[in-house]
């Protein structure tokens, strides 16, 4: 079993942020100028701070978080690969707004396109990827909206895959953006290989020849805030300035979403304020439950025992200053199970107690089937004993 109990940094060591922001927000108050914002902890999904987080707003290019999520899902499923050749259509090449100036007919690998989307927020690259994965941008957008429903993003609807549109039908909320951001970084942490890039060159190869092009990150937090890991910026005249900012300190992953800030500087400042507040007040207990459990005895079954396993890991977020190293872990299992037993059946649980109060549990499940023994089974067993 691997446990990690992250330690809160006390006042005094605030490094670059203190120089930039001037002060540390108190536990009682977070002052952000943005009209809509939320701060969540990634492993638990718990909200630490929010301000009008369910207000529907134009998401601009943070729309691309959903495009990236679906891209990595396709890669995981084996329906796409990082070395896939993505051909740029006339439609994709004609995208306005932020772009990496792909030419019609140009070919880039899917991995290069991911960099173009993540680092430089290329609308042209985003549309090219959508077409590559779904055949058309429209078909891809349908998948985006389906995924949003699956994730419970009930206040989100997409019209395009990149966020360029200012249509009233293209909207999301800070809360929903946090949900899809969490899904992306927890399921596919390899995204950080790209979101941490500040500058990188790609090569445009067209009929006119090969030309180097430098991708430069739109996320200035990479230079301004030392714990930054990502994720995505966005801005249009309607959306104003947005960001879904991710950061990690001492094993704690936070997501701060800002929507509708008046200036780019405001969005970065407000994201930092929320992130620093989160790191000041948060402590997280992790138990990955990786150690194997002994098989459970089975009464009256064709087999005498059945394997069991934890359903998953346990994460607990504390913002009250409790001593998380005092958390007690208690495994509760019966002496035996009674046949028949089916895979997925609950056998027991590991419970977590803090100061005598249960703060959560993880079920322990049966991982195999054991049918109820019949007369013939008992007869074979008896003969086996006799032969031995």
C-alpha cells in the first residue's frame, strides 16, 4: 500500500507568488474580480471556493479541453495514435482567431496537433483533429455534447470544437469547466507533457517547402506561478478572458477556473489568488489500496475460497487543519461468505475514521464466481480426501 499525506506549508515560504500578488488570501475570504470562478481539488472533486460558478457564460478556447479529452479517449481506445497523420482540410485551414497557420493539404502528426492546440490554442489544428477523429467537425461536436451529458455538465452546450464562435448556443459554466478539466487531468495525466511546454518549434511542410514555426504558450502562469501544470486559456469579445488553471504542490492538485475576466492579467491574477488560497488551506489524505487481500473463505461452494480486492483508492480533502496522520484505517470483513458468490459482490469495506468519526469508506468486492456446491461436488471432494 502506498500512502501519501501531504503537508501544509505554513506562512513564510510563499516564494514568487508573494512577490507577484502581494499578500496571501485568508481562510475567510478570497477576493477575485472575475464574475464567475471556482476552485476544486482534483482527486476528490470537492469545491474549495466558488463565485457564481453555475452562471452560463461563453467559454471561448477553454472549449478545447473537451476536444482534448475526446482525443485522449480515442487514443486510449486504440482508435487513434499519436503518430497518426492528420491532413488539414480547407475548412480547418480557414479558421480565424488564434491559429498556427496550417495550410490546406498540410500533414502533421496527431501529437504535433495536440501541441498546437494546447500550447498555442490553434483553432485550425483543433478543427483538423476533430475532422480526423470523427469525419467532420459537426459529428465531433455531437460527441462533445454527449460526453458533457455523461459527465453531468448540465449547463454546457457546444456549437464548435474550438470555442471560436460567440453564439448564444455555445455556453458552459465555471463548474462544468472544472468537471471536464478534472476528467482530463485525472484520466490522462500525460496531458501535462504538453501543457507544461512554454515554447517549441514545429515544421510546416507545404508545396512552398519546409518552414519552422514556434509555438508559444498562451498560459502565462507557466512563467508567473511556480506550481503551474496547465491547462487552457481562452478569450473572445463575448467571453472576455478565461482560464482553467491547474497546479500541483506537495502532491495536491488544484483546478482554478476563471470566466469573464476583464483583462488577461486579471484572469491570471485571480487564478493565482485561488490556487494560493487552496494550497494554504488544503491537506489531502491518499490511500491507493494497492496491497493484495487474502482470499475469502466460501461456505457451501464448489470452491473453498474466492479472491477479493479493494474497489479503488480513497482520497480525503481537509480544509480545517486536522491532523490527517491520525486517520485510522479499519478493514471490516466477515469470517466467510456463503455460496453462491458472484464477481462484483460486496464482501466488506475498509473504513476511515478521523477522531472517531467515519469520513469515508472503500468497498471490498469479490473478483470471481463461486457456484453453490451440489451432491456431486461433495462426493468428488470426499473421494479426493479418501485418495489422499
